[in-house]
């Protein structure tokens, strides 16, 4: 290990971060956690969301869900995946959220300019060719975010595992304006 001083993380540019060796970003996150923990006080909450809502959204790094929705720590359950699509694992999380932790409302959020709009289900075949095993999961790629939100709302509404399906709403978040656009499930 070099004895020269490391550059400050505050002055590091995204380009220099990309050139770091594997693990360096994780090291930075762990260091940030140490600083966070130094100031942390137990908020005294339990796992039940204060607003009794679960939000399902894309994992896209451009979506700051808490800020965009005016949420605070403890207000909601947040479930994120590629595309924000309702998969079996999302149903699993929503079922636990409702049945064990008291949520009643579900908000589904896709967004404009999503990476899933630029790939196809052929991605699975390419992976199979590369690694010798086809993934058991579907890519869930789509070309129409509005229609995919409708499909996700329908999957939630028809799941036999969920107790509450009367307050399910779907939206598309515009990554250039920060605004949500509500999707009519029957359109």
C-alpha cells in the first residue's frame, strides 16, 4: 500500500471514482457510515411505516424518492428494482409489508428514460450464452412506461396474497422535471 496521502473524497470527481480499484467505493460508503453512526440517535421507531404506505419504484439513481414525495424516515416501505416492475419478489415484499407491518396503500412509480426501455428479453439469452445458464427471472423490459405501470397495478390488484387493494395508484416520474404523472389504470 502506498504511503502517499489519499485524495479527499470531497474533491474526487465521478471520473476518478470510476477509475478506483474494486472495493474503493464500498470503502467510501463504510467510512460515510462511520461518520453517520457517530451522530446517530435511535429514532425510537418500529418497522411499521407511519403513513401505512409502500412505494414500489425503479432503482434508477436519479430518483430521490423521499425528497420527491416529501417523505421522512419511517414514513413508508420502499421497494426498488430495475424498472419498478411488480415481480414475484415485489409481491412477496408487499405481502409482508401489508400482513405483518400494517401498510394499506401502494404507490407504483416508473420513470421516463428508463434503462429497461433500451433492452429486450434477449438480454437473458445473451446471459445464457455468456455464462452457460439462463436466468430464471424475466428482464421485464418495456417500451411504454404508462402501459407497464397499468400492468403492475393489475398484478397488485389481482394478487391473492395482498389484503388491501383498494388504494393502489401508479405514476410515471419525469426525470427532467421531477414531476409525477398519474396513470389511469383503465386507459
